[in-house]
């Protein structure tokens, strides 16, 4: 059930000029960065952006009423006269980052923008190096791909592949967004209301409305999960991972994420992809540490992959 929230969307400055979309959340008793990440991102493993972004320890216990900023990537609709350089200056601090803005939106930096075109605007996470570390290790931590160290170097106009203790690094994040059920679009202006500002703003959804949308979404994803599970039981193992990947884009809840990764793990075992199965089970265990498998109904191969995941949690 959705927590009662006291949140509002605002535009806040980052490093002076750039604008970032964030939600300011008023913490409730028992909240942690992980619980907030689960509620707002649908994935508690993304708590790093909340803890680091707010100067908190990863296991911090928050005080009731404590203000927590939750960043999000967002979509921007191009206006007449917009250029990649101008938008890079506005949203990414520097017009020289225009090629990165294009890359995140899947277009060429030489493309001319069209009015109404949709661009993905990443937020810039400020990473602090607590000890000497390589850009490759930072890229692995944030993107799961050490090969993106060059992206980090170029985005930060750095020549050295290493960070010294105390260094700060901007990490552009385009794959982390606040769940749609947590937000609502602004209402259309009426004759008695002023038109909204030109820049599109998101708004925090009222708790009752958000709960209704959450329930509707849960029902829809639940129905789709049943279809995928039937495909698995019918032996169409190769169809299962792709179908589940599509569900991952639909804002599933934490409980549904656990079910999605459970089905993925089962399918991967059937396909002989044991390492992928172990990784999928790790995702399940992150969300449901006490989950068990029924020995009477689950095959020994599946249980073996599950046991490996439990013995060696994800690094």
C-alpha cells in the first residue's frame, strides 16, 4: 500500500546553471533510502541515488519530516528554436555536452531538432570518491559496464582515468526515473486559471489517486504475468525473458519485480543459462530475502541456481 506522502515537484539548480527534476519527499517513521527507492523508483537497489544525493549512509534511518530529494530523468518536448547546445547548457551545465544529450535520446549530435520531438534528459548524480578509484569502477557501479569509463571521462572533460580521494564526478543518469504512478501530469488550464509555465512540470500524485493508479497498474501487470507464466509452463522458455523485459518498463511494484525475476530465473535454467538464472535469483532475494522454493514442485536444477544466489549475493 502506498505511503501517505507529502511531496512536491520543483526545479532546482545543480552546479549553478543546470536544472534537474526532483521530488522533495517528507520522510515518515521507519523510512530508509532503500524503502524510498522501492516506492519511487520501484527498485530498492537504486537507493544509492537517494543516499549519496542527500549525503546519507546507505542504511540511514530517517527522521520523520526529514526532507529527502529524489532525482529523476525526464522527457522534454522540444520547442521552436531549441538546439542541442542550448539544452545541454540548460540541463547539463555546458553546451559541450550536447553530444551526450543526443546520445541519451538516441539521435545524432548533428541532427536538427524538430518542434515537439521528445528528448530524454538525464539527471547528474554527484559521485564523491572516498578513496582512489578508477573511472571504470565508477562506470561499473552506475551503468554495470566498465566500458563506459570513457563516457564519464568525456562528460567531465577529464583526461585521467583515475579519481583521487575527495574528487567529485558528475555521472549522467538517464535510466532512473520516478515511477509514473507516483506522478501526475499538470491539469489543463481553464478560463479561470492561469496557463502553466512553458517548461513542462511534473507533479506529485495525491496519495488516494496514486493508490488507485497503483492498484490498476498492479492488476494489469498481474494479468500479463499470468500470460507469461503460462508460456513458461507450456514450454515456450525462449519467449519468457523478452516478455518479462517488457514488463520491467511498466513500473512494476517491488513484489511484482520479485515475481518477474523469479520467472526469469526459472526460464534461464530451462534454457541452460545458469549464470543468468543465478543473477535473476539475486534480484529476487534483494526484494524478498526470506523467499523459499518448494522442493516438491521445483526442480533440483532450479533449486541449485537459487542456492548459489543465496550463498553468493551480488557484489
